[in-house]
């Protein structure tokens, strides 16, 4: 074990976390900041949250803090609430095998229950990466590094603690976490860890779709979505979590879908950097668009009306996707609306255009429409016209509609996925 005095500026540690740690220590328990916050503070980045690890058991934590709630079955945790915010406090865990009370591993080596409590030294070994296993005591400024995490931080390495294959099998989500941290920090995955990332991707099939949905959002909505997406492709993991997206990129001979993904993820990263909100519903609208568009056009070729075809295509694509990642209905309903409104951008008569711009999903649907155009997809409708129309005063709108194509709009296209150089003025997914 190596102990290092560090230069984490005490002012950068959240005051509430310091208070909770002090109170646990006063009650006779060990307590440290741990995980991402220590890593980020050492890298001079702003931590997303401040996680605490302690020798106190969940029940003991609850007795000390009035606003404490215990959560989780697979992994029991204490949340200490401050209004709607909370701090997460975890009891030190020990490694375990199937015979231990509270711990369970399935036939593939996957951890199903992880509630065997232990010491700090034991807790270190069940954390995922060395850079996530640093412990910091804000009361005395002490940094504990048992696994070479500081060296890996200095050298920009993502390294699993222990035997990488075993650790990935225990929890295949670590495959995605390796990619997330590599993208977020600009680090390399160290070769002995990296060697298993692609070969073990298949294990993600055994992870619950709800957990994978959460992870997809973390991967693509954390501000480094485009980098992350490229790494998911590099390690060929897209097929295990977003297979329709993966196939869409391969099947699209125009390249428009790949451009749409890039533009959208870059826009999303930029919005996050500017502190703007982003919508999972929009993200899924993009990720599944190639498939939805493809199915819809096939159905229309068979004679199904456009509205019905897009609805059926949406149902099929979402059903296929939820076998991999859940898409909660509160999001998928909006995703469907974004798709369903696309056909209405070709009508520029005053009545229909006015109805469309006042639709509650107009802004998201318009952003999506512009994104398609900007990506080089051949769209029916003119993004710039819609930009002008939505911003025009009510008395200016009839004038805009005067020169618009006839009520039925331009002729329907016959062939799908032909590229064009249509220009859009904006493709940023907007907040609701
Ligand atoms: P972020 O900045 O994204 O919050 P983080 O490192 O804090 O990064 P969390 O998901 O908040 O990530 O997890 C907190 C800590 O818990 C990690 O740093 C790591 O030590 C441990 N941890 C989280 N998930 C796992 C896992 N699947 N396997 C092992 N350890 C994990
Ligand atoms: Mg965290």
C-alpha cells in the first residue's frame, strides 16, 4: 500500500460530503471520499457527485442521519437527502463467493448480489478500475492508493483491478464503463484490460435492459457522446447494445445515417457543455431512425398509408431495441411523435404549417428534420423555410406561404436514401 499526500484543494470538496464524513468519523467509523470524485479532483475536473465509503453498515448510517434512505437490493446503499439532492454512502464491501451470505455469482461468473461487507482494504479490490479505487479523507488530506491508481492517473490508463477477464465476467457493464472513462478522460485502455473488451462484448446480452438503458444515457449524454460512440464502434460493442444502429450504419450506402449520428452527438455534447438540457427521446429517435425509415418505406411500397407505416415501423424498431436496452415509455412516446411528424414538413400551406408549429413536439421534430437534411438525407421539405415560418409574426406568415409549393407539396420520392446536399440552419436537439 502506498500513502501519498495530495494536492486536492479542500475548497473543491463539497461541504456536505465533508460534514457527512466528519460525522461518521466522530461516531467511530472510517469514512472516505471514493471513486469518481477523487479521480476527478486529482485531474482538476469538477466531480459529478461525491460518493462516500464507510465502515458503517447501512442500518448504522440510517441511525446517524435523519434524512437517510436505504435503497437497492443487489447493492444496498444509503442516500442522505438534502431536499431533492442526496449524497450516496456505501458500506465497504468484501470479495465473496457463492457460499457467502449476501453475495451471489451466477453460472457465467456474474455478480447478482453484492452485500458482503468488509474492510477498506477489501473494498478496494472489488472496485472496477485502479483510477476509481482511490480513497481520500478530507479531514486530514490523506490519499490512499492500494492498486497503483495514481500512476495510472498520471499515465492516462484505464486498468481493471485484478484479473481482467474475471472482473469483466463478474459485471459486463464494466466493458461499457471502460469505454466511458476512456472517452471522458481521453485515457487509453491498458492492453491487458483492452484485450478482453471486444471478445467479451457478448456478455452484455445477459445484462438487464433497464441497466443498459441507464448506461447508454451515461455513455452518450455525459458530454463526450461522440468520442464514446466512436470507441463503442472501435471495440465493436455497438452490436451488443444498439444493434439496429450498428446495422443501419453498415446498410446505409449513402453515409447519411453515420453523418446524422455524428452531427447529433456533436450537437448534444455542445449543448451539455453550454449547460442546456438534452432529451433521451431525441437520442433514440436518431439511433433508430435508419431502421424506422427503412421499415416505413418498405410498408409504403406495399401500399400502406404513410402515417400508418411510420407508426408500425416505430413499433417494430422499438420492440427490437427493448430486447437490448429498455426505452421507458415516457421517452419512447416522444420518440414516436418526433418520427410521426416528419412527413408533415412537406406541407407549407398556412393552415397545416400553423398547426404543425403549435404542436407540442414541433421543436424536437423540427430539429430532427433539419438534422436529417443536414446529414444529406433526401428530405421532402425545406428546413430554412420552417426556420423562417416559425419565427415570423402571424401577419407575415401568409406571405411566406404564398410562394410555397402547392398544397400537396413536391412529388413524393420513389427511391429511399438518396443523398443530397440539402442545407439546414440548425440541427441542435432542443430541450422541451
Ligand atoms: P462518474 O464520474 O461517471 O460518476 P464514477 O467513477 O463516480 O464516475 P459511479 O458509477 O458513480 O462512477 O461509481 C462510483 C464508484 O463505484 C466507481 O468509481 C467505482 O469505484 C465503483 N463502481 C461503480 N460501478 C462499478 C462496477 N460496475 N464495478 C465495480 N466498481 C464499480
Ligand atoms: Mg460517481
